[in-house]
C-alpha cells in the first residue's frame, strides 16, 4: 500500500475532503535528486491537492489522517492514463501513414486523432476501475484540537 498523510478540510454526506502535499515520499527516496515528482512539487511550491474519500473512520475537520491506495491500483491507473493514449497515438500515426503513403500531414493528423481517442477511452475506462482505485482512509493520526472558548476578563 502507498500511504500519504493529509488533513481533513471538510466533511459532507459521509465523505471527507482531504488536503495533501505530496512531499512525504521524497524524503526517503534514493532518486530524489532526479525525480520528476520532486521537481513538480518544487515548481508548484508543494501546493496542496484535495481528495474526496469515504469517511469510514468518522474523521472530523482538522484531523490529520492517513490515506492509502494499493500499488497495483496505482499501476493500472497509470497504464490507463499514460500508456493507452500513447499506444493509440502510435497506432494512429501508422494508420495515417498507411492510408496516405508519403504524407506526413496525414500521419500527424491520425496521430492526434489517436491520442484524443486514447484520452477519451481512458476517461470512460476510469469509471470502470471502481473503488479499488480510490484512496481509502486507513487511520486518524491526530484528532483535531477544539478551539479554546474565549474567556472574558474582569473589565
């Protein structure tokens, strides 16, 4: 399981919005100097991401929680999002080249159509992946500390 920590920012209808900053894995990774994830986080300033998950543990706003997703689910989703469009782009370029031999424009247009088709099919297929590919709450790390009530002084 791949885990990430985050903070609950909203709770509605049995679901919780969790805000995460993807830097926790960077500290222990041996490839952090040349990693695209670390570079992307550096460019975005470690900007927070928000994820909607089922609130199975009863987390409240302000709680620090751990989210988890299976490695196999992440691999399947990555292949779907990255490999399918690229594969269809290459197939489209080859089909365009066969359809109009010697015409680079036809191959390029067919490649763009294949890429668009790949993104569209990936979008349709991601709905079929279901709950196995969605993050799950696994534990509440630190409960939210209630704000102290204001005390009026002897004025």
